[in-house]
């Protein structure tokens, strides 16, 4: 059924329920024998009462709720809407007698209080009833469709009987096709011991996993704890492994929206769940306040960070979301996903290269974004060492194009995503991102737009990052290739990175560089050991670790800021800002023009020299910048560690 047909049918059902409720209330008030005069009066009043009630339903957002997933919270909203409408009708009932002499039609407003009270009760029951019936029918149909999968369900222990566990138990009950047969809850909270949640009993703590696995012949454990720190996930994972259980995990709380969870996304425990620090949770309410109802643009929308940005921004309900991406396939994927998840949101896919001035200008003028998240960039360090002209075109020229348009068209907020490699850069990629930071800083001093930069380290799990590379190498039987035993990086998850970007938009007053507190840097070799063990293998025994040498443009240690930037804490304890003296804007533009013209010659030496003049701290002391030959390239060696 199309959305128009669905909305139309729901509208007609609601109107019918409200009309029927009023007639039933009338019959109840007069003991099924309504006087003719009163029946005529109430019939005249009926359309106005129904329209008023439906107006309140619409004002409370109830007409946009999905009937298939009605919840207790939705029921409360229906109650408040009908109660508000009834309260207004009661006020009119008492005001009408005083107005009859001046306005004779006011006599129709003298509706018996018994009718209004009965109408309130019956309307509330009717509106919630038809929605509950729709949910029951939908679940029954889904149950029949997936009934064949029940015979192959795997006995599973659910670890965590909190809010996340409740939601997951509900979803499992509706989805037998998932192949999960929950046999017991496990929770370390002594208060929950013995409790029954959706027919599943809490049978013990994580210390009892082995005994419970044997008792119920469980084959796997499902971690259902929302927002669990990495240390807790690591401890639970080890306990499950010792009990002979396969371990899976559900999405974190940031992916559980509106009281629903998508268990189709259950996955194996991943290294991003085992960060050697607690994941950072930011203030989503502040972000929602600036995004809701606004036209938003995301450049690089098909990338790892850009696509997650689109998902999180869409959840805040902007008026429209403009996706700018030059890779057609990536744009198709994220647009299709968002269209299916946020069908009521206007999502506009724009195939565009940010260096194409006429095309980008057209997109800006046509869609008039108020907030721009600029994530389009070339990010792979060795690749940009071999192709410096492309790094300059995309990271410098492209940023200038987008930022200038934001300035000239009075965009309210502009957030550029940068990288820790822009701090004392030793690579072309880092130097170009540093140049882009300088431009954003200089432009902010004379612009009404709130320009800001977000700088963070390596992003776990994104395209081309170390985790997918290591996984692939483990699947191939090894070796895992690590560039240097002392190589360290700051790490963050994709959701953390995107939350920082959106938070920067809310906090920015113009010209800041935002930095996330990511704890201590982590050795790459330690990540390799963790991932090998999570795969049920032993480092060096089952999987060899091979050191391949530092690659073009790489540093052993990364920095998030320089001493000259004067890093200060913001209102959020995990976010810092840095400020620095910016260059004169005309001087920057002259440098950019020179670099842009050098791109047409693609002379690597001239481009590097021009970058050194623009970014004095850029030191070109890297290893050989020639691409590796096929013969010298080991498994996975062509892929760099991920930055933005």
C-alpha cells in the first residue's frame, strides 16, 4: 500500500472512530433514547467536535505515528490530545449560555457534560483500540510468515535484563525468523534475579554462564546491554568464551530509536566494542534543537563518516536532507537506506564534485541549506603521497568552493571534518587538511556564518580502516601486516566521530577547532592481538604478525593539537576547542590560486614546495613516495589506517 493510501485510510478510520464515539456517548447519556431536539442539536455540533479533536491529534503528532508500532508512549500522547480537546469543549460549554443573547447560535454549544465525558472515554478507547488491533494483526501475519524458522532456532542466553534486554526480548518474540530461542536472562544486578521478562526468567549472573549454558544446552550468548563500556564487554566476552558460547552483540543505544530495535543488525562482538576507554556520549538534545526543521546538507554523503552523519541527522527530523556525493554507487546506497528508514523526510541526492563550481553553486542555490556538514575529502595518506594534485584539488580547492558558497549564501552553520594528521603534518594529505583548516579559520573572522572545524583521530570500522583489513587478513589465514611495532593511534568509533561533528555544530560560535578527548593512544600491534584472540586464535601461533615498515607520509605517533593552539575545555567535559592566529584571507586565497594552477601541471615537487610555503610546519621527511610494486606489496599493505 502506498503512503498516500495508508495516510488516507488512517484519516478516514480516525474520523469514523471520533464520529462513532460522539454518537455512542450521546446514546449512553440519554439511556439509548435521545430526545429529538437534543439529537438535532448534537448532530449539528458533531462536525465541529470531530474536527477539533482531529486537530488536536494532528497537533500532538499522533497522525504521523506508525500504527504498526504503537507503544505505551503513543497511547499517552493520544490520551493527552483527546483530554485537551475535551477540556476546551467543556470551557465552551460553560461560556455558551452567556453568549446566547448576543450570538443565538451559541445555544448549540450547550452540550451536556455527560456527552462530553462519555465522548472522551469512548474516543480514547476507540483510537487506541484500532491501533492496537493493527499491531496485533501485523504481528500475527509476520508470525505466520516466519513460522517455518521456529524449528531451527538456536538456544540463546540473553546477557543484560535492562531496558535494552526488554526491547530485544520483545523483538525476538515477534521475529522467529531470526533463529533465536531465548532460554534465560543473565544479569549481574541482584535485584533482578528471579524476575520474569516477557516470559524469560533471569536465572543468574555472568559467573553462572557455564552452568546455565549446560543446563539449557545454549550455543550462544547475546549481549543486550545498552551503552556498556569496553571493559564490561571484554569481561563478558571472555566469560562467554570460557563457557563455550559464541558471542554476539546488539546495536548500542544510539541505534535504538523510539523504543524499537532492529535485530537484523545483530553482529559478532567487534573490536570497536572493546575500546580501551568508555565510549563518549554527547548531548543529543542540543543537536536536535538546531537541526529539527532546518534544511541540512552533507558533502561526501556516501563515505563512512558522511553516511553515518546522514543517518544521525535524519533522526533529528530536518526539513530536508541534501546528500552531495560524486561516487554514484555510494550515493545510491545511502539514499536508498535513508528513503526506506525515513520515508516522511525529504531526501535529495545530488551527484556532484565539490570542485565543480557551477554544479555546486546550483545545488546550494536550489536547496538553500542552513547547516552544512563538509565531510568530502581525500583521506588515504600513502595514496595522496602518490597523487598530491588530487589531494590539493579535493581537500583545498573543494573546501574553498563549498565554504565560499556557505559564506555568500548566508548558511547559518558550517562544520568541516579534519584529521589529527593536520597537526604538524608530514604528509600531503595532512598538509592539505591543515590548509583547509586555516581557510575556515580565516573566513570565519569576516563571515556571519558560524564556521567550525572538527578534528579527530582514526575511525574504527570505516572503509579502508585497520579493522576490516585485519579481519580480511585473518580470514585468509594471515599474516597480519603492521607497519611498525611502535605505531600508535588515537581511535574512536564512527558514532563517536559523528556525534562530535553534530555537537560541534551546536556548540560553535565561529572559528573554533573542536577536539574529542579520546584517552590514551593505542598501539596498532595491541589491536591486532585483540582481534586475533576475538577470532578464537592465538597471535604468532595461529596468525603471523609481519612488520612491513612505515609507509609514505606516515608518522609513528599522531597529535590532536599543538601547544600554540591553546586547547580549552568546552561545556562538554569530553570536548575541547583550540584557537590559533589565522592567516590573512587574501593571502590564503593567493596561495590557493597558486596551488590550484599547479594541479593542472601535476608536478609533485612543485606542489609540495607550495604546500610548505602555505603550511610552514609541513615537513616532507617521509619515506620514498613511489607506489609499491606488485611484487613488493604484501597482503593488505596497500590500505592505510583510517582517518577522516
